[in-house]
């Protein structure tokens, strides 16, 4: 599991690492999760703060999700908290591939079921 975390996030995976260490030390679930949450920072999980700001700003501006995504794309900005910086079209994240496949499957099914 530690190798998978390192491969996915790089060596600065403090939150996940601390959660595992606490759980292996026999701590309860809440204590283990809290340990991981308290180590979120700029090198691990830092996108949380920035994504909260982005989504809050879009919500306050009464932007629909599609408008928000389109405006970010036009400005050439990444949407923080979605995916990993090291992932790209050439190095895709498995989660994104699965969502895209499901969306494509749903879209194709929807096209044929309406005819």
C-alpha cells in the first residue's frame, strides 16, 4: 500500500502515511484519520484550500458547474482539487478514465434508448 501511495502522490504523502502508521499502532479509526487530516499542507492535500476558494467564488457568482469549468478552461487555469498535477492526457489518472468511460457508456445508451 505504501508503494501505491508513493507512486500516486510522490514521497510527500504525510497524511496517508500518518493515517497508516496510527492505524498500525492500534489507534482507533477517528484518531488515525485525524492524524492524517492534521498533516494536510502545501505538499500533501494543499489543493483543498485552493479548491474551496475556487468553488466558493463560483457559487457566490451563481455560476453553473458547466460555466465554471468553461471559464477556467478559457483562462487556462487548473481546477484545484480535481486530479493530480502529475497526471495529464498522456499520463491519465485511472479515476478520470473510469468516469469518462462511464459517461461515454451512459451517453451512448441514452442516445439509443431515446430512439
